[in-house]
């Protein structure tokens, strides 16, 4: 078979597998589970809004009185595939398109890496399938940033191994580009384990071939230095998001070390969940959502056959397989977190201490296991030359029957819960059983290495396909209810004034929700404007969902105090049930009991006061939560100068606004403080009649500017130094890449010219 024919068949096979796995999308159902509808839909809608307005989406004015957007890594503001998916398919369908794209990229990357490791075509295909289209990876679509970052693992390892042995800047540039894509995808802990595995993989570089001749590779320390250089260059390329992200972390609740330390080991993989990699549902029933079991990954199954082959690859594979065996072991143990004391200790050491949820490291273990499975297939081929064929057939049949038992065992528990799946269960089991029987009766003369590899590889892939029918819980919802506007939107003014208050989450423990409840929450989330779906309606809110959380948000934005609602201009309340306060005007009740009500006591977004006191945060918080609402005539400042003038009010009028700027016309009757109920955050600059003026933190979490008596123009603009510093570093790194590429091409051309002359 020619190479072009094999390439065509491979592409067609991958497309067929993707169509089978994502068949729900073909019928108009979109990926919408957990953080997809909570975070990624709203973020994509705001990204699209900013792109259409021609603005860099640095600040999101809608959640939590406004917060950084590009600095939130999972927003993927500078990640090219996110832009393409949102622009082409929109914020809802774009997330499904992005998931399918990354699954394909993951499979292709592992395939290319396997080929570089000198695995056969068939073994490389199986390795790519195990990582790319395993239930673990497809179910992990609810965490888009982790999937997006992990998808580039194969390409990163190919570039790293090439950079270690091939001179010149081009390989280092490719490594930096792929690693930068991983960082821009928004999961730095994934990039961390990719870098570690890249360094481990240098053990297996050995020798390389150039025009058919073996050439000794450079010293390992030289190769490691080149790889580390590529990683450093990738960090510089991604500085445009890394520096703002670091600033956001320092101005978030994560600065409270004791709180973050308590979350660092949350969602650690248990030993039973580690076993579920090979034995499906070995970890069921799981404990509470925030209990001993991790719920970051819903499914960790890679296949019984795949894990058996990976073990064989680790034991009988060549020297170049050893780094992946070490990587799989280390990352699997690291993912155990609090269930393995050495891992728990290591996770409190930088750079691991910067991240939470150890379960994320299991994705790296799965990546290494997929490569080892390819080596295991090759090992079976080698064993077939030496082992008595009858014994080989018996061993292969045993593995096949093990896969059948692994699927059939949990089936007893699944069928009562999914009676509709009974028909879909029959054919995967039939194929697995027939495959095992075929291998058992394989004629002695037909036990050739290639046929054994192909049969085992087919069985491993069939098991993965069966697992998608038997083990996964679809997280797809119909497109229409996800995309339609909220039933409340027509009752709200246009242009909108004031703010809304919503409930920011669904059930605290989705595993305990009644059947159908979670799906109903997702489909009704835009009506209820939860958790962040008010962003899609362009409605600013007091609350918000997602990490990192702004500093002071737990006692201010989420306090639920009527005084804070009035201070921040909350005029509209959306609740699952009756209005939260008796004096609110009930406007509409939906059929599910969700209500929209209106307040008549909220302050405007910007107002003037003629009194101010500089007080500690504890006193400021006490005052803003006081039902007496002293903030209506006094600003409680963290910085600035006190002021004590007779109360006379004044007028404030909105002149111009966008996501990152605000201009107000102020008519102050006396020396005053202009209080703006937007989040106080570094990077905001203010001018008074064109001259710079300081911004003070007022009323615990808001902004204030001192203005003299008379008519003035006050302008606020978001110009974060962290972003511009990161942009300069990224542009310098990009310029360096371009210069390196130009010099490399020029030098190669000079060498060719000299040879010709």
C-alpha cells in the first residue's frame, strides 16, 4: 500500500471515529457540561463582542463589577484556534468545534511522535487513538483549556526531540511555537508537565539518521540546554498573558495563602480512580462532589487492552520507551495528591505549589501510557517470532477476554440506569467477543507479527469505541435553548441602566441532583442568567463565577447584603423563587418559578459625596454592610484625603463608555468625591479635565476620584502596565524568532551557493 493511500485511509478513519464519538453534534446538540456553559459560553460571547468592536478584550465589565479578562488564562484571548472557532461557529457551537479540533490534534500529535520514535504505522495509529479519542480526553471537554493545552503534547515532544539532536535555530523555534500555543491555551500546569516529559524524552534520543547514515547526537546536556532555551522562549512569547495573569493572581483571593493551600490538594486522584484507567468504573460509586474523590475528570478510562499493552511496552520496550514509562509513573503518582504523601509534599513546592487540582497531572500520565501502548504492540510483534504460536494465541485471547470482561463487569450496574442503551451495548460486546475468538483460533501459519499487531490494535480501538457507548454520560444539550435570549431581556431597558443580581451556580453537588435536573439547569441557564450567562445578554452584574476571584469578593460581591446591592446600583434581581426582599417590585415569574424583580432604592453607577474618611478595611466593610447606608453621603476611603463639606449632592451624567473606558460629565456643587461602583483594580487610570488624577479605593472595593466644585469631565481608562510589559516581551521574542529564521535561511543559502561554486 502506498504512503498516500495510507494517509488517506488514516484521515478517513479519524473522521469516521470523530463522527461516531460526536454524533450528538450532528443532530444539533452542543457540548455544554459544567464549565462550558458556566464560563466558556459567556467568555466566547464577550470575546466575539470585543473582536467585532475592534477592541482588545483586556477588561470584562459585566461580572463582579468588572474584572480582568485577558489575564484570566482560560479565556484564551490570544489563542488563535479560539478566535477562529468563535468567529466561524459562534460562541455556542464554537466550543464543540474547538473540542473536536483539539481531540484530532491530540491524536495526530501522538501519531507523529510515535512515528518519530520509529514505531510502525499501525502502532502509531493506535497510540494516537488511545490518547486522542479515549473517553478520558473526550469527556474532559468540559474543561476546554486543559484539553486545548494537552492537545499539543505530541507536537511539543516531536519538536523537543528534534531540537535536542538537530543543530540550527529552526527546531528550537518550532518547540517554542508549540509550547507557546500550550501556554496561550490557558492551562500552565499542563505546560509544566509537558516540559518535564520533554526533558525526560531526551534520554531516548540516541542516534539520528541523516540521509541513511547514523550520526551521533550531541551531548545530552547540550540537548537539554536547547530544549530549556525553547521553553524559555515560549514563556517570553506568552508573556502577554502570563504577566497580567500573575498580576491578577496577586490581586485575587489567592493571596490568602491559607485559603489557597487548602485547595491545592483538592480533587486528588484516588487509588480506585487510578485503577479505573484499566478497569472501567472501578471508582464507582464516587464520594461527594467535594469529598475524597476527584471530580475534575469524569472518566479516566483508557482501555483495558491499552493499559495491558502499555505495561508490556514499559517492560519489553526499547530504551527510547523508558522516559515515557518514568513519566507515566511519576505523573500518575503526582496526580494522587493527598492520597500519596510524597506527592502531597511535592505539590507544596514551587512551581507545583502555584496550581491546584492534582488530577490534571493524570492527563500527562495518560499521554505517556498511550506512547507505551504503541511500544507494547511492537513488543507483541517481536514476541510472535520467538514464542510458540499456540502460547501466543492463548495470551492474546486472554487479553481480549480481559477487555470483554472489563466492559461487561460494570454493565450490570449500567443497564438499570440506562435501559435505552441496551441495544447500543450488544454490538460492541459482540465485536470484542468475536475478536477474542478470532485470535484464539488464529491458524499457526498466520501468526505473523504484522497480523498480531493489527488484530490487537483493532481490538484496542474497538474497546475505546465501545466505551463511548457504555461508560460516558453525554453532556450535550440542544442548541436552541442554549442560544436563545433570556425571557427576561425584553423587560429590561435598552440601553440598559443599573446592574443585575443573579445566583451564580447550580447545585452544590451535581452528583446528588435528581435525574434531568442538571440538564434542565443548563438549558434554562440563560433565562436565569446563571452563572455568567448575563454576559451574553450584555448585562453588568454584582456577582460572577470562575477563578481567580477578585480580592475581597467573598465578603463583598457575594455577601448578599441589601446595603451592598444598593451601593453597587443593583436594580434588577433574578432568583429561583420569590424576590429576596419584600419591597422589591415583582415583574415576571417564569413557569419554573424563576422571578425578575426591581428595586427602587439602588444608587446610580456614579454619584457624588461631600464627606470622606480614611479608615481601615474592617471599618469600611462594616459601614458598607450597615443597613443605615452611610455611604450615601460619606465615602469610606482606603487612600486619599478626608473631606468634610455640607451635603449638597450634585449631578453626574454618562457621556461615553465601552468595556475599557468611561467618560462622565460631573457638576459638583462643592468639593466632592466622585464614587464609581466599578471594581478598584490596578491598571485603571483617571483624568480630570484632561489632567491625570489619582484613583482611590472607596467603600471597600470601589473607585473614587476627588473633584473640585464646578463642571468637569472625568475619564477612566484601563491601561494595565502588566499587559504592555508582557506585550513588549512577547514582541521582542517574536522579533527574535523572525530574525533567527531569517539568519538561518540566509546562512543555508550561502552554504548552498558555496557548494555550487
